[in-house]
C-alpha cells in the first residue's frame, strides 16, 4: 500500500483548542489566554503522529513552537509560580531535560531566583546525566520541569537522577498532562506537588498502549497514512 505523508495542520481556532486543553482548577482564570496563545502560535497540530510513548495520535502539541514566543513562556512560568509563592514552598533549584522544556525551566529559575540544572538525555530522550549540580547541598529541594507529560517515564528518570545526588524532588511543573484511556497516572508520588496548567484530553485521538507498537491498532496506519515521529517536531524551535 502506498504510504501518504501529509503535512500536519495547525489548529488555529481557540474554541477547538479549548475542546482539547482543559485547565486545572487553579489556572481556570487563565484558560482563555492559554487557548489563544496555543491557537495563535499554531503549536497544536492535527495529523498522524507517533508519540514517545509508542502510541499513535491524530493530535500533537508542539511546545517548542509555543515557547518560541517569549511572552508565552513568561506567562506560563508566572502562573506556575503563583501557587508556589502562595504556599511559601521553598525551591532551591529547578531541573529539566535538555529538550524543549529547558526554556520553561530557565524562566522558572529566573522568576524564582534559583539555579537551573539540566539533565542530558540519551538518544531515546530519557534523562541520563545531571549537569550543573556542584553548588547544591544534599537535601536541596528540586522542582522538576517538563513540557507535556504522557506516561511520566521521563519525569521518573529525572527523579532518579535527582535522588542519586541526594536532593529532594518536591514537585513537578509542567505545561500539560496528556490524558490517555490506556494509561493511568501513577508516575507521581503522593508527597510531590504537581503544578500543571492544562490537561490535554486526547484519549479518543490516541491509539495503542504505552511501550507497545501501536501501528496494528492505528486506523491511520491501516489506511496507509505515514506518521510523523515526535522527534521530528519536538526539538524544532520554529
């Protein structure tokens, strides 16, 4: 069967964006601004994608495109920092993988006035080595940062690196958590805080189970539609 590879189409209608991105309660007041920014940047795509989880999907959020506008990153960091400040939560440093989320980590660190650590990632995108940690003491309270969480495997790997340095992982800051009918959220220990602005409700647009080859369960693959690998999109800044 001939494989057809169509270019992803940006979803630029804020109303359609809002149908997928649902705000967590603390950030409901900012939902319209977030939806407008996603639509304006064309960072939410419709097409055929293979996620890092191995699942296939008809929708993909390209955080690198959203973050290419500095005002968007500043807005997200400010929203995340408000409940941290309200709770008088002590943060000694922030850490993120060396992917698109690093720009959000940079802005969070700037607003919190704390050091920023970076986790070097392997070829499969998993954090494997922590950089820039020499000035911190054992027991330092670390805020982990990501862009979009699907299965939580990357955050789990990041947490292990933090713990190996005898630091304390106290929470995760993330732009969005992707919801999936085939996977339950069990990646976060109960003692850690989650600062997530949005939930990406894409379970009806996602096929297969995490960690498995989803091509046999994907109707787009069955129809001969070639997919875009997430690596082709996620690490591009424009």
